C-alpha cells in the first residue's frame, strides 16, 4: 500500500484556506483597527482639546541673527543674550503686532545679562566721515591748528601742574569743540557693544559732524557745506538698520552749538549747513554742546573740560581737594564785554565786579593772556564761592563747566545757559547747585550781584557747593583710553539717556501711546517735565524764549548771528 506523500497534507491545508474561516479573520482585524482609530480621535478631540498638556511654544518671529553676529570682538563685543518670551514684553496687547525691534526690548528681561537693554551697535562708516578729517586736521579751524588737540584720543597735550592748580595726572589742554573725537573714542571702551543690530538698544553714528562743518563755515558755498551731511544720510538710509525705526533709534555727536547745523535758507550768505533740518536727520538724535529750545532732534551735553580722569580715585581725590579749599572771593568773572551786542549784560557785570572788593575779574580780550591760560582760569575759580556765567555769543559757555569742576557755584542769568540745556546731566531743581538772577534784574533794575549773593545763608552756600562737587563726575569726560570703575561720567550719562529715550519710544509704539499732540516749539518745556507728565502749559521762563522766530520753529537770524560771532571769538581764545 502506497503511502500518501507528505506534500498532500500541505495541499489539504492550502485547500482549507479557500474556505470560510479566513475571511472571518480579516473582518475581525479590520474591525479592531477601526476601533483603535476611533479611540485615537476620541482621545485627541475629547481630552487634549480641553486639557492641553505642555503646548508647543510659539516660534520666535524675530529670532534671526545677522550673519556677522558670531564675529564679535573679544574685547568689546558681548555674546547674544537669552531671548525671553514675547508675552512679558507688553501687557496691553493679547495679540501683539510684529515689530523689528522686539528682540532688542526682550533683552531687558534677561536679568542674568549685565548688558540686557544696554547694547549699542556702531555703524562702520566709510573713513571720509570721520578719520580722514583727523588726517587733514590743519583744516579743522580757520585760526587754530587743531592737530595738537587731536592727540591723546582727542584730549590734547598734557597740562603741566603749574602752581599746583591741577592734579599731577589727568589734565590736558582740551579744545572746547573736541567732543566729536572724545565721545567716539569713549564709545570704543563701552562694555556693551554688539555687532548684532537686532539686539541694540540704540545705534551710534560716528560721524564727526562738528569737525565737518568747521572746515567749511568761512568762504564756502552751501553745496560744499552740505555735501558730507547729504552723503551721510544717503548712506544711512540704504542700511537695513535704518529701516527698523527710520532712524529714530540712531544718534550722533557734534561738538559745536546747534546753530552751526540749522541753516534756514539755501542762500550762500546764510550761516552753517542744514544737517539738522534734513528730514532723515530729524528722526535721529544729535548730541551738541548747545541745543535749540525750539527743536526736538538735538540734546545738550557738557563742553569738555581740562580734566579727564583715568580711574575713580582721580575723581575722589579731586573732589576732596575742592571741598577743603579756602575761597577768599565771594564771586568772580572771566570773560570779555560784548559792546556790539546791546542786549548783553556783560558790561554791567564787569562794572559791578570792578567796583566790588570781593570779586575777582579776568577780562578775556585780545590783550589779556591770563584769561586764556587754563591754570589762571582754574586758580581763579578755585578761589571763588560763586562764578558768574552770563550768556556768551550764544546761550552757553564752556566756562560754566570749568567753574563747577573747581567747586565754584555757578550764577546763571538766562535759563538757556544751563537749565534747559543739560537736563540729562544737571538736577531739575536748579536752586540746589546754582543761583539764578534774571538778566533784566541786571539790565533794567541795576540789581547788585554782590548784595544778592550775600543774602544767601552760609549753610545754604555750603550745601550748594557740596552739590556742585558731587556733580563733577557727571560733567567730565573720562580718559577715552580707560574707563571709570563705579562712577558715571558725562559719556555714560548721555548714552544711558539715549537708551532710555529709544526704549520709551519703542514701548510707546507697541502700546499705541505716542504723543500725537507734541508741539516742537515747546521742546524746552517738555525737557523739564517730570516722569509721567505729558502736557505743557505756561512757564515762568516763557519771556526768555519768546523772541520772534521764523523758519521751522527756529530763532532765525539772531541765532545764526550768534553762531557767527561765537566763531569770531574763537580767534581770541585759540592761538
């Protein structure tokens, strides 16, 4: 009997698969799969939608980093700060708009970053806007060889400590219009520089605007005078950094008075260039040694003095010395009369000083060399309780800062000489550090300066002098080759003020609370408002700023003429 081959058993199993059982198994698997997906959808829609667990963080719309962000200088440039969630930026908008300056504002939230909210981006300008001017320094002034004043990072040659008037170090023959280069060199030491403009709190434009106009004020037509300014604006507006806020986060420095940059017409006979009237420049902030009361795009910073401390101890030693000095004169005045200006009170001031036994006078005319000697001027200020600071050819004068450096209480006769100018650097309450005698009290009422000063109680005088001495760090520019450890100098104060200004503007834009009713002609009033105040009204100083104005809210020809006279008088003080 033959056996069935083994293959027949396998064949029978194959035949069974063609029966009814296999289809039942397929149906079971399909049903099981369907139930699985039903459970998945149920869990997703019924559970997760009502109780989200760890939802994914929204992507950062402004997290892109510029291509050169990794190319930071090890000496000056900081690493990128931690970016905080946008939700902490503003509480006023549930769905905030996208702003290109968002990353910069977010750095404020990173408490572990000492530079959070303080980063400065510096434009790498072509050398024609700055360094080339220094190479051709002999052309920076008609009467003065500025080359010697450009040495030592803009501080000028060192001063010998003649008669022990100065300290042994830190004193230089600094030109009063050298802020352009001093400020730019100080910026190189700023601890929060960045090459990533998207995290910058403000953007610095190292254009030597003061040196630029100084070359061409006399004997050049307006095309030459305006050329560099127009070229600069054209260069800036093509940069991606400009488009973020149309330049409203940009700032530059000019070590001259504002009237040199506010030519009202296109006549060659008119004074200065039109830098500050260019539409783009109106968006920027320009730091000048004298600003306009009627315009909003310039801000006053101190004239440079002869003192440039390299460390905190230099300042502390000087302050202690000024406290201990014996001051044998009640008041003093260093200056020249202005016989061609009928409104000037300098003639009356000089007459009063000559008649007083407690006044020291240095007449700064062509024949008086002592008035142009730093040691003679500082020696006089150090020996006086009060130093008279009337208007010069324009509102301000360097002498005010030299006198305060000497611990001498300044006496001002016009609010535009200090109170509306240096609101970043001087207290709003001017009576804490100075005396104010209105010009008309001298001009029309023949008020005695000596009697007015004698009426101040001695304890008040002591407090005022102490306040002046305490202000010294904020009024001097530290040696640009070093940096103060704990004190803030004039540079630090100005940079922080610009950062605060830009930060507030950005927050106002996000919150849609920009001041739409701002009146530019009242700019000097806005500068005196306290924190939170927005509206201005009548002010006791209105008569001082009510002279007829023409053009774009400027003081017109009177200011231009003052600037021209100021330049002519440089011939007296620079030789």
